[in-house]
C-alpha cells in the first residue's frame, strides 16, 4: 500500500490548486476524481455558461448593427455548432488541468473516492493510505420533490441538449436561473422564468435587481414571481406545467431547467466512517485552517458552504497547501469585499454592502446613483438602461458598496475591487480623472448624493 502525505478527493478548482501546490512543495499527493477535471466551473458551470452568454448576445448585436449602417440577414442559428465548439474548448481545458497535475508531480487517480477511515481512501479495488485527506467534492444540483420531476433538466445536462427547444421554463431565482433565462432568450427560445418568491437574486441590491427585471422583460422573458409549481406532465404537444397562474394560461414547454439551488456533493463519500460533522444543509463543518472535527481530514470549496465562487475555492486550496507543507502559521482567506458578477444580460456587478444591509447594520450612508443609456445604444435604438451605484459611509467617507447593472460589469468591477480593498474613500474617487467616453467613468464623476439612508 502506497503512503501519501495528502489524498485529495475532487479535482475541481480548490482540489486541484491544493494538490498542485502541495506536490510542488514536496508532498506526495494523489488526486481522486470520478467525473471530469476542473470540476463544475470548467465543465458545467462558469466557463461554458459564459461561452453561451457570448453566443446568445449576437442576436442583439446583429439587430443593433443596423443603427450603425450595417445591412444584413440572419438565416439561422446552429445550436449543435455552438454546443460542439463548447465541448472542444472544455476538452482542451480538461487537458490543461491534467497537464498541470502531472507537471506538479501529483498523481491523478480516476474513480470514486470513498473514505474508509481517517487515513484511508478506497478507489475501486485500490486502497490509499495517507496522513491527511482533503475533501473538495463541490456541489450538486438540487432537485425538488415534484410530480414529473424526471422530465426536467439540471445545469449538469442543460449545456448538451440534442436539440434547441422552442419553449423553455427556467425555474429558480438565483445566478443559474437568471443567467440561463438570458441565454435561451438570446438564442431565440420562448423563455419563461419562474420563481416562487417575490424577488430574484434576493441577496443583491434591490434597486439593481428591480432594473434587471425590467430589462429581462424588455428582452422578451416572461418573468413570473410568487409563482408556484406543482408538477409536470408530458403530453403530445410538450410538457404541461401545473402552476399557480391562471388556469387558462396553458403553460406548455419543450424543456424545463430546474435551477433551484445546489447541495454538497457528499453522498456515498464515507463521512460516517469519520469524525467529520455536517450542518443541517449537509455542508461539511470546518474550523481553523479548514480542518474538520476529524484531525486528519480537511475540506475546502463549495462542499463546506463557503462562498460559492471559483476564485474563493482556489484561494482556500492555496492557503491550505501553504499551511500544511510550507510552514505558514495558518490557512486563512480574506472573505471581505469579494467582487461578484452575474452574467445575466446586462451583467450585474456587486461588491460590498447593499442599501438593505446598510440599514440592517444600523449605519448611515450616502447613496449615489446614476441611470443612463449606454453610449452604444445612442444609435442602436435599444432602450436598455445601465445603473451604477456607490454607497458611502457617512462617518468615514469610505466606499462600502459598489454595484452596477451594465454590459461588461465584471471587467469594470475588477479594478474598482482593488480600490475598495485598499480602503478607497469617495474623495479618492472624486480625485480620479475618468476615461471618457466610458461607462466606468460614472463611478468617478458622481458628485451629489441621490439619498441618505440608515441611522
């Protein structure tokens, strides 16, 4: 039986980063993966999703071009070409992950890793003995108990449909649902977005999200809030949806995407053979240095209920490797002011406190808001609106929240995230000369507060 210093279960972002760095630091490392290299992000998450966002945006670009003097005709969209080109790109990225692991000296073992005890992992007929185990198995789409749920798809399957549907129901109110509603609508699919609650993206700034809902409707998406679903039934003309809307509505679709959250991917992992504890939602509890209640077992990434973002998992994997094998005093990650983008259309970028969280915290803040039509649409004729918002602590002049609804929000937000991380004040922004004409300059040209909120 070969002895390892670290066995990593899961070859996603956090697991691969921890394995690579640990191996480079001299540890004997094995990585166990039963599906695909790169995890959710590379294969059925942010990478293919953004490729599809790009693909779906061309329909509007073609329309907008007429305002700039371009005459053209669009004959058809080829779903299979987009899908297959995406698959080739994902295969290329899988190969890169494989090469990165090989170059680091980590051993890749294909198969389902099951924890036998605190220092042993079984992979098929093979048994791995190790000083430490790292669980980095990520999350898995949640499927609610509804009649006919077998007729639906999750984000695992939706990227690879054989045929592009004419009608789709997207269920959910979070990132995945909102993003895919925009993708399918942009590809010409009759799209309904259903959410059981009163607000989409409930953790985000309400003013920003309210404007997004307006834009989604302008793009032809049928947004239904406070919409309850009771089941699905397949008929000759499509999938009939039993729902809380008007009975005469007759909601019939060709595909249904259930995007109603994710659960930790720990089924059959063998946690019952360890001292590892989980929360009520199934996420693994970790304490100092990402260590579980079992001293030899660690966990990083989405499986722990951490911030569910690829860069966060990467940071956690790096911090743990340095702690275990490079003498770092602790494995710590700074979770304050993490910039986030939702690749809806237009994008949402968010950083720091929202108006709602400022009020809940009992703070007083000046809020600066700018609404405008992007310059591109001065000639395109499209009525799309951008919304930029700064939230400034009244006592310190420090910027504590920055939010925007805008094309390329992620590209704009990343630089401003550095400024906020460095403690920028409104006076710092005021002293900065803008780049004209750009959307981003709005953040350094706002002078008069739109309103004051909080205590």
